[in-house]
């Protein structure tokens, strides 16, 4: 959970805004090329961490809410990494950010960038909510589930002197 949350938070809230603030020193087109692999790797780490979290959360926290939050985090980071980011950087590749031309493609790329930003914040929110739920789990432990009991059966090979179990079942 820490890897997924850290990768999303660092990628979305620290690295990308930090790189975008350097646009005075570096060409905006070059800045996009530099930010692309960093953004993709941070989202990949978050996706792998979210998938692992989804696999472990049902036995770790034993809560349907936790499983739902983990599933939403996987879906958010998955859509972000596999759908939005490739289309975002494809759209930025077709635009000259210095000359701001062509204008319609620039607006399209900016719309995709806004969607990616909000989806990234949504994924961060799901991971933070899951972290809060895990913290609450440590403060107030969830009672253990009752283990299913086997139903007594008759077997020809088994010789039992205790027939009360069979008599109570009938």
C-alpha cells in the first residue's frame, strides 16, 4: 500500500508539478518528453502495488469495504496507466507546446491531461481511504470469522462408538 500510495503521490503531486514549473528553463516540448517515462513508471508502480493490495486485502483486513476500495484503486490506476497516459502523451506528441499549435489538438491534449490529473487524484484518494481503514483496523481489531464446521457423514470404513453426532443430526 505504501508503494502504491507513494508512487501515485510522488508522481502526481511532486514530480510532475516540479517538472512543469521548470518550463522557463527547458523547452516545453522537451519537458513533456522527459516527464513521460517518469509519469508512466510511477503509475506502473502504483498499479502493481494496487493489484498486490487487492490480492491481500481480503485476508488482511477481512472487510468488503476494503476490498471495494482496493478494487477501485486498481481500476483507477489501471485506466490511468493503460488508457489515459498513452493517449495523453500521444496527444502531446502531436502538439507544439512552445508555439501552441495546432490549437484544437492542444485543447484536446489539455482535456486529456485534466482527466488524467483527476483520475490520479481519485486513485490517491482510494489508497488514502484504504490506509485509514487499515489504521482503524489496527486500533479496533475485526473479530475473526467463524470457521465452517464439517457436517458429520456416515462412512462404511469408519467405526465410531460415538453415535450422538448422528442422532443429533437426524
